[in-house]
């Protein structure tokens, strides 16, 4: 907490929003904010109490690699003392695969 740590997240596919937003049997408060990919890094920064740069990138298949590169460069350039890097590509629904197979 309180350190100058940067948080960099690469996020491409995620479909949990279908579960939390559109299935009325499980709908809970804050589902739209909780499923906002743009805020992934910011929520981690807030939870950890760190003060460095914090952002999520989506460059399709290269999202995780690009986030890692940004984290490395941020340390190298002195923007932060350390960095937390994460990557995610979660596909739970069969619909994207069905679409691409047509």
C-alpha cells in the first residue's frame, strides 16, 4: 500500500457480462461497473492501495504482451518503481466459437 507500483492489464475477450447483466436470476447490483473491462487495472490499484500508473489495454490477441511491454517500459522510464502485470482472455459462452465457425 502506498507504493509507486504500476498496474497493467491486457484484456481481450470476456463474456461474464452475459451472465451478470442478462440473466435476471443472478442479477446483482453494480454488475455493469463490475464487468467493465476498462476498469480492471484501476480496481486492482484501488484494492492494493498503489499510486503508480494504472490502465487496461485491449489490442486483441496481443493485449497481454502489449501490457507486459508497457509495464517494463514504465519501470525503465521511472514512471513507477515496480509493476503488476496481468492478462486475461476468458470465453465462457459457446457463441463466439459458433460465429467464427460459420
